[in-house]
C-alpha cells in the first residue's frame, strides 16, 4: 500500500502504512487508560491532591535552596514507596537570593512601583545607602535603543517597554519573540552606559503583577535588572514620550552565592532489561515567588501520576518509561545539561522525549519537534485521544530541557494545553494552587499516560 500522507504546516510527509496501523491498533488500550484516569475513584483528582500537599510542604523551590533539596528527597521517597526504580544524580547549581527590593518614581510625580529582580542580577549595594537614583530612558526595542545611542543612555535607567509579541500569535510564540528583553536586556543596555534595566513583564494579561525570570550577563558591565508591571512600564513610557523627566529610585540587595550540590530525580518503569527509553520530562525547581504550583509542580505530579497509573493498570511497555525531575531549570537547564553529558548511551537509545512545562491546563493534543516523519508519528498518536478531545498536533517552538536532547537527534514532543491563562501566572506571586483545576490535571494525566504508553510499546521507532 502507498504511504500515508500526514499534513503538517502545510507540508505532507510519508508515514509507512504499517507504522500508521501499528499506532492505531492501540486505540483500545488508550481508551482503557483514559477511562481509568477519569472514571475510577482512586484516580479522581489524585494528581491535584498530591500537588497540593507538595506545595503546602515546600512552597517555592528556587535553585540552591533547602526547600528544593527537601522536595527532591520527598519525591524520591514517594517513588521508592510506590515500588519504582529510582535514583538521583548530582548537579552543581547556582544560588541567587532576591533580598530587599523597592522602586519609586520620584518625578514627574511620586509613585511606588512593584518590581521583581531578575535572576542572577546584582543589587544596588555599590551606591550610597544602597540606593540608585537616575533618570529613565524608554525604548520599545533594541533597535530603538541603538538609534538613541550612548549619548542619550549613559548614566540612566533603561526601561524596556517592549510589547508581548504579536497579539495574533499563540501565547508561547509571543513569549518566545519578546523574552530577549528580560534575558539579555541588561547586558545590551550596559553597552550603551545604562546604570540599570527595568523590563516590562512578559504577559498578555496583567492585574498589576510583575513577572520575574532569569537574565544573563555577557561581557558588558553588570548592572541591576528587574521586571516591572506592564502598567508601570506604560506609565513611565507615557511620561517620557511627552517630554517629561522621569526620575527613579531603585534599591535592590540581591546577591549571587556560591554554587551548591543538587540532584536530578530519575524514575524508571518498564522491563529491567530494556535499553530503549521514552522520557517524561518536568522540572522540580521553581521560581522564588509564588508556590511553583503551575510552573512546574503540575508537570511533576502529572508525569508521576501518569506512570503510576500505567503501573497500577498492569500495562508494562516494551521500552522503559523514564520520568525525570530536573533541577535548576529556571536558571538555565543545569540539570538537563548535566544529564546530556552523563547519558550519551541513553540518548542514542531514546525513542522520544516528552516535555511537560507548558502548564497543566486542559490538554488539546501533542506538540512535536523533529523530522517531518517524527511529527507525523506524533500526530497519529495524538489522534488516539479523541475521547478527551485532545487530538491536536502542532509544531513546538520551545521544549525546555528536551530541546537539549533534540539537539542530539532525539525526537521530542510535549503535551499541548490551552495556554490562554499560562502567562497570567508565569513567574509571579500568583503561581499557586488557585491557578490550577483538579479535573484539568486529571485530563493531563490521562494524556501523558496514554501517549507515553503508545510511544513506549509500539514496535516502530520514531523516525529521527
């Protein structure tokens, strides 16, 4: 028979009929998994309840903190108690502490403004009384900053009022197009003599909430960097564009401390003699504000309960399903980078790596990153999820740690969810259990369990 054609953005690619049929034969088992996850009493809201206990115990889990290490111990013991093969692997991780931080607009009128220092930023301790006072200069883009030049920027606080990407794009694509102002704004502005950087928060919906995240210094002079609310960024921009002098007072006591040991948690389920792997990926660390419930405690508990569901249903795949809880993702994929260095053999035998770091909201399907043939494989797998209306298949611009594996040739995927609320809470004090819905976590467990089982048990390899 001729190969099946698979539609993808907008190319068509071949998938052998035998491979397609091998995937579709799992419909009965997939329906069994979905039904158990959503209808059997013992699984009702189990992931949500477990996550609630987890965040109440540990709260936020920033890199280098005791809370992170205690949470790693907790998940390792949970996996041991549930009968999984589990171990941890050491990783050296950074430790940054926020300290006190305040921002005040002094002119053209006085106004206190909310800020969140960006990860790895220095503070303002080098200024008299630990306070920096300077005029603001506002730019909407790096190009605009370049046109202003050093003469108009030197000695001032650069405020990047860049919009959150194209409103017509999906939220994750908007984030990808605009987060450069957060990650490299300080380094770029310092080249023009700026003394600090304030970045408009990366969000499509704001109720006066600053959104934090990491930033990275290059070879330029290190200057303080913080996120401000979208509302305050626009207030400063309006004054500035009307020709008014905007004077700001910034105080930050952030500090970078010595690195310390942390660990990745690795949980295996499958035949002990299997050398082929399907990875379920989520990071256990979080930002230092909120509780890290959405980002990424939800991913941790969905992935864990997905493999626990398969184990309790007695569904043993031909390949090992490896659940990894990464450490220090937020600071730059420290756990993922160490894994790639240590597991070259595993990577060569990996069927696919599935990410869960887009929020555990209502699942709509799977994302794919890899060859067109691999994307077609993922699409047919997603087609089995019709019982929960999660049959969508799309390309993935970003996959957290699994992009490191993809760079080594591993096909990558991710659970795709309704992203409409993700950037309301991302890296804010609002990332608590209130951001999540128990039934949506159940749907995510069902999606991850069913998808992981198909990838781990189907005879065919996902094309590289």
